[in-house]
C-alpha cells in the first residue's frame, strides 16, 4: 500500500477580501486505481461549508469487521504521521520566519446576543419571520442562530458598520444610542398591513424603497389631501418647557415640511378630531398589545404612525416619551424638542427612516446646528407630495441626452448606481432611472462638490471618495469630511486619474491611460510593484478605461466610451459577449448612437 501526502500552501486571495483561504491536508491511500481512506481538512475561512468543515468519513456503511479494524489501525497510524508532519513543518516554518500552518477544525462563531438586543432587532424590523431568540431556545438551534446573524448583518448594513454578523462593541454601542421608536426597516408595518388592503403592493414597494438613502412609504402611506390639521393633547411633565414653547416648537416643526411641499397645517383644540394628534405619554399606553411601548428615560424618545399604516385611530399620530427631558437650546439639558418633533412629523407624513446619517430622518437622535432641512429629507418628502409652488424655481438646465452620453464616473452605493456627467448625476435602481431623465445637479446632493469629477468610489466604511485633477474629497453622506479636499499625490497616486474600482474592502484600483495602481486602503499607500500595464492586470480590456465600478452583485464593470466590459473576477478576464452598450443595458435606452 502506497501513501501520498499533499500539502496545500497558504494563499491570500483578493477575491475573498484577503481572508485566509482554506488549508487542505490530504492523506490519500491508493490501491490500484481506487483511492480510499480518510480525508483531513483544516479550514479558516468558511466555517459554514459543510463539505470541507467535517473530517471525512472513516467507516463505510457495509464494511466487514476485518475492514473496519484495518481502517481503525490505519486511522491511528495516519494520526501519528500527521502529528509528526505538523511538528516538523511548524519547526521548519519558525526557523524560516514563516507563520506555521495550523490544523484546526472550524468552529462557527457564537453570537453574543442577549434577549434585549434580540428584542431590539425584532421591534426595529430586522427580524423578518417568526424567529425565536436563540438564547431562549434550548438546545442550541443552528437555524435560529443563522436567522439572528442575518438580523445583525442587516442592522450593520443599515448603519453602515463593518458587517460581521456578530454583536461586536461597535454594534452594541450603535444599538443603544437614543433614537426614534419608528422601525428602521418597514417590515413590521408590512406585517401589520394585513389589517388593511393592498398588502402585497405595499410589500413590493417596500422592497424597492430600501435601496435608497431617503425612504418613503410610497403612495399607499401618504395623505390624500394637502390641508391637514393637528392637535396637542397635553404637555411634558418634566423639564422646563412651557406649553407656549411646546406649541411654538411644534408649529415651527410643521413649517419645516410645509416650506418645501404644497402641504398646509392648522392647529385645532384638543377636543377636535384632528388628522395628527400629538401627546406626551409613558410606558404602555394602548390596549393594543402590538402597540409600541416607551422604555423610560433615554432609549426611545418618541414614535409616530404613518398614514394608512393599519394602526387604526392612531394613524398619523405622534407620541413623545414623557419620561424624557426636552429642551430647545443647543446647550440646554435634555433633547432638542423642535428637531425631534420635526423628525416625528416626517413619519406622520409618510417618510421612513433614512440611511443617510446627516438626514433629519436618521433613526438616532443627533442635534443639527443652525437647522436647515437636509437635502435628503427634502428629496424624500417631495417624492411624496411634490414641491412648494411658491418656491422660486431654478432656471431649467439644458437637457442632457443620457442615451448618447459618455459618462465621467460611476459608482454603486447600497444597490443604487450613481452615474456622473459634467455637473449632473443619475440614480439607477434595477435598470430604472429614479431621477429625472436629464439627471440632478451634483451639488444639490453632495454639498460643494465640484462639477465634472474624474473618478468616484464607495469605500467599505460607508464613505464616498471623489477625485478630480490633483485633489480628492471624502464624503460621509452629503457632506465632505473636515480637512478636504486633499492632494492626490499624498496617496502616492498621479493626478488626472480616469477611474477608480473598489476591488474589495482592502484594495482599490486606480486607472490612468494604460496604467493601473493598486492601493491598500488600510495602509493608505500604493502596493509595491505598481503601477502596472492595464492589460497585464485585467485581460481583455481596451488600452484605456474611463469609468469602473463594482456592482451590488459583486461583478466588476469597466467603461470605455459608450461600451462596457464585464470582468470575470476570478481569472481577471473579460467575459464572453462583451463589450455591450451601457445605456441600453443599464438605463433602458432602446437605441444607442455609435
């Protein structure tokens, strides 16, 4: 009997975000042409891969006693061989200054998730099914653990945190910040919508709106009239706010929304049947067991109910937690009542929580100095009700024929494709343009961003990098980070770059003419050996690419002129059938001029 040892070497592939690939240690026994015997696997990257995570079968179902004893002796012998090999390999590796290979059985990480944290995920819409907290379900159930992990990942994605699927310190800290009690993901509303009609239409609309920064309930969750009334039923029992101050703050909060829409608001007395009723309440304040409950000081500050959401009499109403202390001045004790009221009124009008951290409709409480309704919220509310007809309209820009355009830069953010040309941009969701056909002005969304950028890409930390000429800007949401713009040369890159491609969370490629640079995001420097010729790194591309992006499906795309190429990421070669016309496939253009 002949033995063969195959030792897989350590690799670090960019295709898997530079995580360790699995080590494979095979001991094969061979008799004639048939290979039998145990297979050993040691893995560090894919604990969920059942094919490679378990030691291979030792005993067959129909083996004779003699064969079983033979295999048992073989098992013991091979264990000794493996141990000896590993000791020798480790000693040799250490003497050469190389990290030794470890032979460990994969262990799936357990979630550090307590009942309160799981309840938080349920209440805020991250648990989509009837899932029981795995901590409350003895014995341990792998499927429940997976569902809980998916809920944590969804939470991390919404708040633009590193997606680990674990309750790490950053996730825990984010989870317990003071916030609005309205769910982040409109899943609970959809389940409750079973009390009313058109549930399927609401669910389908909800799927689409979660790909945007601002979120709205769509046509089903908005008022069908322009003149609305509100009433104030009581006033806070804590803090120093006087009734007149509360009334004025609420009036001003309604004005935030009427200033940018055709909506009009009028206050009625508490005994009247107003459209939107406002009250200060504590703890459990409804006979409906599904009704949200206030949790005392801090935590949940207020909640509201969107119109036609299936809650019955409280649809459109706003509740403030009377256990909180509210104030009006920046340095005053307590939470700013005006901004909280404006946020909750946004829900009463049909807006969901925004994924834009600088937006008023961001779930967590954050004070906005020198308050002006952010652009994200303006776009959200105007998508429901339109603009205020009394506002002075900007002169209409000359139409841009997007079907005949060679674009300057493209990037993908949260499932939305952002396409830039000159001083305008388009949003594309699932092949549909969600902006006007002539696009939007770039600086209407990204404040003070110059026109005609050269390249753009979205980093794994949730920030977006724009490059133009000798400078680059880092934006978090709508606003540039402090200290920008900076010089591209500070990164070791040339000026006038053509394109940027985030290959994974650690590496970004930059392109200029026929050269490519690989940039390490962690070290903030260009990797040794670069630049290289474009065609050596990505085979099958033309001599120059003008735009590049990594789509939400993980595919890599490169544009040269009006045509695009899809790259096979594993072999770094253009897929068959390419190039194709970008505006035809991505922007629903029926014909493209050559």
